[in-house]
C-alpha cells in the first residue's frame, strides 16, 4: 500500500464515512490496482516468451573496462612518444578527428547504458549507440555550414565527392514487352534488374523484423510508392514505370521481403529460449549450434500495436509511420543535395547504420507505448533516431529549398487532402463520437435494468424497512465510530 492510500484509509476510519456493507475507497483502489496489474502481467505473459538461462558468466560476458583503458593508454603513449608528427595540417586534422571519435567509442562501449538487446553482446549495441551520437553530431555540423562549404566538406571524406551528379531517370520506355527491339523485347525489365532489387528485398525483410506487424509494413510500403508518384516532379529518381512501382517494388521485392520476415517472426516466436554455457554442452554439434544461436535474440516479445484501442496508441502508430516514411525520403534527398552517387559507400553505410539502430529504436518505442509504468521515458536510441531523422530533413530543406518548394500538382494535392480529411474524420468518429454513443447506450441500459422503488416487491418488513432507531441514529457501528 502506498502512502496516499494509507492516508485515505485512515481518514475514512476516523470520520466513519465508510458504510458497513460497502468496501472502503482504499480497498476499491487496491482492487483496481491489483486487477490492472494482473491484466498487465497477463498481457506481458501472452506477448513475451519464457527464457531459461543457467547463469554462466564467462570471460566473454565480463566487463573489460581496465583492459580497454590500458590498451587505449598504450596507443596514446605510442603516438605521443614514439611516432613523429607529420607536418601536413589536413592530415593531422583528419587523424585527430578520427582519434577523438575512437576514444569516445571506447568510452561508450565500456561505460554506456545497456539497451533492450543483449545478443550477440551488449557491447555491440553500446557501440551502435555511440555511433548514433557521432552521426548526429556530424549532421549538426553539416547543418551549420553554408551550402557550398557543406558540399565541399564531403571531399575530406572522399575526394570524388563535391561534384554535381545527374540523377538517373527510371521512367523512360515503360513497355514490358518492346516489339521494336527484336534482339531482346524484355530489355526494359532486365534494365531495372540492378543492385537495388536485392537491396529492396533485404531492406523490407529487416524492416519486418523491426516492426513485427504485417499491416504496418504493407501500409508503409504502399504509402512510399504514393510518395514517389507525388514527388517525381522534384526528384527524377522517383519517376518509374507503373509496373516498376506496383509489381517489382510492392509485390515482388517488398512483398516477398515482408513474407519472409513474417515467417522468420513466426519461427522466433515458437523457438525455445534455453541458454547454456558453451563449456556445459557435451557435444561438438551442440557447441556449434550454441555459437550460431548467439546471433539470435536472447528472448522474444511479440509486438501488438493495437492502433484502434486508444487515441494515444493511434497517434503513436501514425507518428511511427510518418517517421519511417520521412527516413525513407531522406535517403534519396540527402544524396541529391549532397551530390553523392547512389552506389557510393556512404549511402550503403547509412543503410547499415539504420539497420542496426532501427530495431533497438522500435523496441524502445513499443515498450514506451505498451508499458508506460515500467518505461516512463523514451529510450535513448529511439530519441537519437528521431533526432537524426529530423536533422537530415532540415539539411535537405536548407541545402536545396528550391527543389523542396516545387509546387505539387493540383490533383495530387487533392488526393492527399482527401486522405488527410478521411483520417481526421475516422479518428473523431472512432475515439470521440463512437465512445460517447456507446457510453450513452450503456448508461440507458443500466438505468433500465435497475428497478425503481415503486416496482420493488414488498417482503418482510424488517428486511424492507429498517427500524426507527436505525433510521434516526444509524447502525451501532456508526454510533461507535462517532463516540470514538
């Protein structure tokens, strides 16, 4: 019992405000809390799997703070005393920045707070948390530069950058079968089979493992194709053939990736999570299997987003979909405004970065939504990913406002306004009008079920009508309370 509840219960006992036949307010509160906690525990039991761990703590799992500090100190002593400093200012600047980042990464890997994931090792996820901080600081630095200086700064990373590159137009000849080409009538299809096809499949396979919901994945996939239709006047890269949008992207690449991802989720939800120390397993086959399972989750939580349950969850799901779509658009707009070719390794590194931090961010968002009593603030990785997405969009707006402000065609604006109005109308009906109507019907039904005093049958007079003493003075227990 908490302190406010004990104060209320003691005050009720002193004032004699509790009727003999009714439970006290503290009892009602306690019963409500117990009922809610039991409901939450049942929900967690249904969504979380059972884990068995023998508790083996080997050298692999121990903290190595002193070891890392010793190695780092030795490296700095070597650079200071035994290595001659070059006279190249640009080289020393790059080297100093890289060394500063490495020292920060060493500190974060050994000292940062753990997140919700522990496999293959907590240090792995602490490393990506520190990389997230470094990337956000880099974006802030780029944001505060002029457009020319920011683009030329990319030459310090790769001398080939800083040069405007033409975007490839995917929407030329859209005939799936070209009878004019006698050599290969299906050349348009083969031309679209580039490295982005397996990238699409693998990307949506991983996104499905992050979101863990078929409907949300399909909505995001279809919505992004609508965004490409709407913004193809701004980026030529969005100009694709209709069959490239709906057959190759939505059905083949995205749909197959989502399907494989859902099958993997089903396997992970049914998989037994029993962990033993490597040296406690007698057979070599079991040891190899244990090493392979080290790269699978330690436990599994089934995501149940339930967007239509409350208005808070509905708005949260809409926000998640919006941030996902904004991060997808940033991929294309960033390389457009910073003059990076699509096949550049920085574009690939950004995708690898989001693959590693996106799963942690989604888990923290789900815990914050589903268990607000246990997770009273948004997780650190989710906070950083949201900040990175917004910062990337601000860089796009600053570096090329003319492209962003190109007017959208009127009929496309009409479609988006219609969709927005439908979402607002459904939200008002579902969470306000419908709830008020159901509450009013429930109140009327209860009033009709409770009989009035006139309709009550007359029974024993002692049971039906209290005695005069009880009418005037109340029960004996109430009198005792008043005397005390």
